[in-house]
C-alpha cells in the first residue's frame, strides 16, 4: 500500500474504515478542551459508553432486588460469568467450556501455577523470557520459593542476542531442548509488553510438549489484540487482564483458559472454593468438593458483578465486530503509523528507532520507539500537546493505536505534533 502523509489521505482511510462508527462509542479524555490522541489502550483501554449502562443496570437490580438479584435480575448474578464463555472463547480461540473470568491476572497465574507447577526432583525448571513484565518475574520467583526451591537453579531465562531487541524463535526452541526433561513449565508473555513482539506460541507450545512440560501464556497484551488459537495450539493454560485492549476498566477482572484435556484429570491439584463447585448443588452446602467440569471449575469465590458488568459490555462489542475486522484495521493503522514516523524522520531527522518487529506477523497494534536523545523531554511535550503515550524506562515510548477507537486522522495529527518538536 502506498501511503501519503496528508490530512486528506488520512481522512480518506477513515472514510473507508468499517469500524469508524465505534469511535463515538468511547469516552475520550480531553487536554486543553481538546479530545486527546490516545496511544495507551495497551495500558488502559478507553471507557465504552455501553459500560456505563451495564454498571447502572446492576446498581438498579441491587437497589430493587437486593439478595434476590442472584436469581431474579435480568442477568442473574449467580451465573453472570457464564455470559462470557461464548464471546471470550472466540477472542482467544478456545471452546466455550475452556474459558472463564475471575480474579485478576497475576492472581490467576498464581492459581493456575498451583495446578500446573508441581515440581519434582527431576522435573522442576521454569522457562520464561528475560526482563519479563515485573509482576510475572515476582510471580515466578515467589512460586519457586513457595515450593522450597532456589530461583537461581530453577528459573531459566531466554535471552535476546547482544544488540538485538527481539527474541528469536529458534533461541527459545533451543533453550527448551537444552533444559530438556528437567523442564516443568514454560510461562511467557505471548506478546512482549515492552517491544510489542508476538511470539510463535504454536511452535513454542509444541516444543515444550515434546519434553512433557506444561505451557502457560500470559496474554495481557495479546487478548483482544491478536489472533489466538489456544485450543488448537494445545496450550495448557493462559490468563489475561481485561483492562488493556479489552476496555473493561481499571484493574478489572481477568480471563483464563484451561485446555479441555485437563478438565477431567482428578490428579491435578486445584485450589477450590464454592463457586467452582457443582452448580446444581452449590447451595446445598455439602462438605464434599466436586469441581465443575470445565474452566469454571477453577472458580473460587462468588463474582464481583459490578466489575464484570463493564467487562461484559466490552466483550459484547468484540462479539458484534469480530476479531477479523479488528485485526485488519490494526494492521493497516499500525503500518500507517510506522509510515508517518519514518516520513517525519526523513523530513526533519529524528534520533529514534522502532524496535518492534517490522514483519506484521510478529507484531500487533503497538510500536515501541527507542529514543536515543533526550527522550523524556519529548514524552513531556507530547503529553502537554494532548498525545497520551506511555513511557518505559530507560528510554522507550510505546504507541498503540487501537482499532476500535483510533482514527487514521489521529495518526496524521500525531505526526505533525512530533514534527513540530523535532524541528526545534
Ligand atoms: C499488564 C500486565 C500485567 C498486570 O497484572 P495485574 O495482575 O493485572 O496487575 C501482568 N503481566 C503482564 C505481561 C502485563 O502486561
């Protein structure tokens, strides 16, 4: 595609965009009275207007029905979470019985590790990526210590090659081979939060299974952003937060995937609670724990319905649009942003480098820009100009155009604002 760096051209792309009508379904913050250019949907997605309705509905049911809302609300609370199974299963490429919503992301990874990380003397190592998202590092370190093991001898990190910004699949695969039968678990971010690199989840899963290791994916930046085929790839488990690309609201509930092949395995340990117990017999308060067949069988507590309400509104928007259209726009708008960045650099110079892979198959909506000069000053300038970007130490700005609500015109205006700064 031959792009042009002009307002007219950007507007023509918006005119052809089948998702353009969704932009007005989101609330945008303002800076100096002007709607911002929002690049941080990978950190906290914008508020869908429908979310407000969904929350109000629960507030109303609570006021009018109180405890009776569990069974008699329009959307009864006792099985409210089941409404997510169908739409979420399409987002992550799973069967509806393999997904559920509960807790928050890191908490879910801990719970899933309780099931899938059962180290023995011979099989105990965990493979992860170097410089993983801090929460994942703390998760793995503390799990290892919980089992009385030494993190230094137990955690194996895949590294980037010197001078390179991204992981090579062959290096991950050969690391798995190297650890071999001692490998108990692979737990990696499927889409790297720092660089925006998408990993080859299919082949990494396959290779780890050659050594009878379990494979779990942290999909914080992947869910609602890339095509996932968790069932087909045979991933053992996965979890994601819903407040990034899934637009569910700050700190909101996580989603999890547990592959069908594990649902009836009674030898797998799980940490139980009454919401994971046989639904028909839940209120009989029997002493014998009988987990539900399927991912809901990993539930513990009755669910925070006020949190699930905006998440449900968002998931239904995904259902309405479908991942295919979101991905098509994602690729186009990300390439357009890349083009704009390169145009500006060639017009006025700019001491920066895009460290996200160039190959559209290895990236999604995020471009990470490494600033070689005084990066922090550019960040402060952009924020002041109403361009909301994300700063990551030591010197990376992350830009994530979100197909639901970012316009091509936003990309053009961003380019002009950036150019003004670089010309100085
Ligand atoms: C955003 C993110 C988290 C956040 O975890 P919470 O438990 O929701 O606070 C964890 N891991 C990765 C890779 C992330 O990108």
